[in-house]
C-alpha cells in the first residue's frame, strides 16, 4: 500500500479527510452488529475510566494544567451516558492508523481493537487527528450529536492523558501525538 500514516504525513488535506473519516464512522455504525463486545475500555461508558483518567491527569500536571483538564473531564462525565444500540467501532482511529497518499486519506488500518461497543469512541479522532477547522467537518460527517461529542471530547482527553503519562519516556513519537491531542482538547471551547 502506498502512502504514510497521518502521524508521519503533514501534507494531508485535513478537511477532506475529516469528511471521509466521518463517513467511515457512520458506515461502521451501520454494519450488522453481530460480534464480540469490546474487551477493554474502548466502547465502554466514559465513567469506567474515571480513576485511570484522574491519575493520568495528575501524572502530567507538570506539563498541562491538571485543574483545567479535570474540569473538562468532569463536564464530559456529567453528560447523560449513551444508551443506544451497541455498534461496530474501529476502536483506534488515531493518526498512526490512518494512511494518506497524494494529499488525502487513502486507508484506515489496524483493526485490532475493532469490536462492538459505544460508537462514541470512534469520535475521538476529532481531537487526535483533526484541528479547529476540520473538526466541525468530522462532527457533521460522523452525524455526532452534541451529547456524543461532549463524551468523545472527554474520551479523547482521557486517552491522551493516559498515553502521555504511560509513554512519556519510552515512546517520544506517541507522546508528541498525545500532547498535540491535549492541546486540541484544551483549545476546543
């Protein structure tokens, strides 16, 4: 397969990719949902990661304002939990799992976390992948409700805080992506 991951390729048209990835998320939700439920936190209720997220926020408090991150987390957790039908989720829509070629998104890879669960999880790409210009395009293409969007922002925050706390010294590349994600979450008011 030609191309490079979005973690490596800065020439991708993020606005076009946002529309394409949003459509991909919808297609995942519309697929026949017979399958295994997510064995990990992906696709589970946001509150199920409360302790881990708060510990991670505390651990990165030397780089990011822990009080502000906790406020965003609390706001996300205060939104009514998703109570809809469990659907297929990719489970890992991060820059390293999206391939670009010729300036546009050409493939989604790494279906190792693909399972049945809360489709809100796939909306984390809004902050892990996109910016303030392309994020609204993704939201519209993914047909995300405001409630799902709020939960997804919390999920993106929790995942990025956890990734940075865990990989800060051992994986500088992934840590940089987590830092970028946290800056996007903080800047999205």
